[in-house]
C-alpha cells in the first residue's frame, strides 16, 4: 500500500509583531532535589558568587536534580528494556542520568575553578 504524502499545514504559525523584552531576570524558581539543594546551599552559603558563577551553580544543581529524576525512573523500570524486535538495550533514562551526572560534574569543576582562581 503506498504511503500518503505529507501535507504542509494550511495555516502558517503567527509570528510575534514585536520581539520580547530581554530583562535579564533569572528563569523561574529553582526547585531542586535534596542532594542538589545540599550542594547549592554549601557552595552559595560559603562564597559571594558573581552572576556567571551563580549561573554555573544553577546549571550544576539542575543537572543533579534531573539525574536523580532519571535514576528514579530506572529504579522503577530497570536499567535495561526490550525494544520492538525483542533486543535488550539500556533504558534511555539510564543514559540521560549518566549524561546529567557528567554535566553536573563538569559544571562543578568549572565553578570551583572560578571561585578559587
């Protein structure tokens, strides 16, 4: 059976008439896991952080929080899953947790270098 051709949307998305104002304000409230909150409090409480260093701390703590969320998923589902062909492969959340931990580690290394240097 032949495939149906894809059709372009009939209505183009509306573009904003003006550009949004860039205020430089922080993105929303910082909601962290207990582990990430301890790291944040330890670092933020011990030093007077400049805005770029505070942004690094935020990135590191958000990555730790996301890693914890992914690890909770793998704790529930298991580290390995089956695909449609019956092959076993790593759970995508396990791979994301690994990547988030690496991101947090790198951000903390750079953060400590900026604070101590």
